[in-house]
């Protein structure tokens, strides 16, 4: 828990040609140590997802650099970084097992090797017995578990999660949150978790990074000093409320419904 | 269909044929216009044994197959191009949509002028009639590929070739096959129309001449053969389509 596994240095992002377009991020400096669970919150449209797509290597920043393990990210680095999206985005023609194995298939790992690996990941995410189901035969929560298993199958050091539970109902979200914490404590990944939900951010993370309205700047960096393992009763506690309130003070002025 | 539904359909069809047979035998319908099914069946057996009829079927099958094999890759390829190259799409899609809606049969005299009454003319007209279905199908197939699956694959390090093979191809397969099947229906219609309109051989040519000579049993027997062949091709394509498209949520 010392070395910065993900380092974002002086990153700005503009969309559109010749800097004439919209500024999404402005001067972001951020270091995430190895093994940390960091949540990113901020008002709608503040560039949270853009930040993740930069770390995923899906786009290049207009200015600044993004480093993973000391190496500049110029393209997706699937062996180091696993990405989980708001929608499960499973390939509908592949079974749950084949979906989890898909990143390995892209790397031409032999079937005899990739399918057992995928099976282990499905077991880790609690989906043993559902290997042969097609995505449309799974519930929303199960699909997202498959997506998490797919994100973990290459054993990446970093897990990027872009509002992964936002399209699930509240109960499923809570169950999956606890599952995620269990998986995280077993695998000790570095997690960068974008969310709309302050509850979710404080409940899951070691640290909550608060972005301002567009263009996104870091306005606060809150260390969540709640003990682990986290429990549901903590979320009714005073400390939990105080942390949430501190974050909310930054966001409420920016949200104009 | 469930089992009892199949039984009902079979029974209804049989009843219809029995009614037709009865009406024809009783002289209540004109047998020179609607010969009894038993007469048609006898004609069918006779036709199936005549080499020149089989040769005509072969000519038609060759024209249909050639037109299909030319039109399918060409049409789908053009469709992909129009979908993937925005400038070309903007330029040509209005024209394609316009021609898609125009009845192609009005162009048949032009094809006779250009190619003469010949087998290439049948094939060319088949291609011309079919290709618009396939262009439009090709465009629809490309547009049916979910962009978020491409993003996911890119995040997991997929190359362009891998995205084409692992995402585009399986995502488009059901619509591609559906377009091919629809195209085939248009194609068969076009080739038969050509043959009936003017030809030296082919089953359409035979149908036209039997019709002119009021040889109704032969005419109906030929219709049965053509219908059976068309349904067989259609169902074969549909079987492949539903196998490759089983992941779609219509189960």
C-alpha cells in the first residue's frame, strides 16, 4: 500500500477539434496506491467516466499523462487493467463461461487453459452452475457478476468500474457491493470505482475523490476511516453520515436538476 | 407448432384438397381451369419422368443460383460500404432507398434490349432485383452491431480483425441470413418472371407455354414443383438463420 499503481499527472481532456470543444477534465493530479479501493464521485457530466476511459487506454488525454505501474498508457492494457461498465455488455451469443474467457481468447490463450480459468472466476463471483447460460437467460445482477468475472479473468492489477451497479435494483446493488468487497479482500486489486451514489462510495471505498462540475477538477479527496469489514449497520452510523455530508456539500451546489 | 396444431393444419389442408377433388369430379368447377388434385398429381408424376422438363428445371436452378451467388456478396459488400463510409452513405443511400421501392419488373424490357433473350439476361435481372434487398440488409446488419460491445472488446485489447471476427460477424449473422433469404424470394420471382416473359428454356418458359395451350394439369404440376423448391430453399436458409440467431431473445 505505498507505490502509486495508477498515476494521473496534469491531465486535461477536451472534446472537439483544436481545443475549441467542451472541456471535460481540467488539471487532474491523482495517485492511487497499490491495493487501494478508490471511488470517484461528482455531479452529472463532470467527466468521471472520461477519467476511467483514459486509464483504460480507450482515449488519450489532451494534456498530461496517465501511468500504470510506471508505464504510460497509450493503448488498452488488458493484462494490467480490467474494465467493468454500467451495463454488463456481454456478448449475447456466448455462454457465461465463454464471455468470461473472452479476454483470454483475444490473447489467443488455448481453450484448455482459458475455460478452466473462466470457470474459477465464475466460482469466485458466485456463479458456479450457470456456466452454460446465455446472457438473456441471466438476471441483471447475474450478468453484472459475469462482467466482473470477465474483468478479473486476466488477474489485472487494476479494476476500473464505471457505475457498475447503477442499472440494478437496490437489493441487488447492496448484495453485489458486499460481494465486490469480498472479492477485493481476496484478490487485493487496485480499484477505481465511479459512482453516482454517495452511499455506495463511502460504503465500499478507502478513499472518495470528489470532482467538480464540468470541467471536472478534484475538489476534495476524502479518506474513509471506517473499519473493515464494512457492515450494513455502519451505514446508519454517525461517522458514515458525516463523511457523506462532507461530500454532498461539494456536489449539491453543482447539481441543477 | 405444437403437435395438435400440426394435426389441425394437416387435416384442414386435406379437407381442402378433398373439397376441390369433389367439386371438380361433380363438375361444379370447370376442370379445364381447376383440374382435380388427382389429375394434377398424375401430371406431376409424368412430368417428373420427362428429361426435357428436368432439363428446364436445371436451367432455372442454374439461373437462380448464379444470380444469388453474384448478388449476395455484391449487395452485402455495397451495404457494408454504405454503412461504414459516411460520405458514400450520404451520397448513395437515398438512391438505394428509392430504387428499393420501385417495382423492378418495369426494367425487364431494358434487360432484354441489353442482353437479348438469354440466360445472362435472366441472371442479370435476378441480380438487379435481388441486390437492393441485400444492400439494405447489409446496412441494417452493420447498424445492428451494438457499439458498446466494440468498446468492451477494445478495452480488452481486441485488434480490428478480432473485432470484425468476434463481434461484427456473429452480431450481423442473423440479419445477413434473413436478408439472403428475403433476397432469394425476390430472386426466384425475378428469374421466373423473365422466363415467363420471354425465354427459350426454363421452367417458367414451360409454365407460360402450358398456360397458353390451356394444359392446366401440367401447369399446376409445375406450380407444385416450383413451390416445393422455393419453400425448401427458404426453409433451409431459415434453419441456418435460427441456429445462428438462437442467442436473440425471442426464445
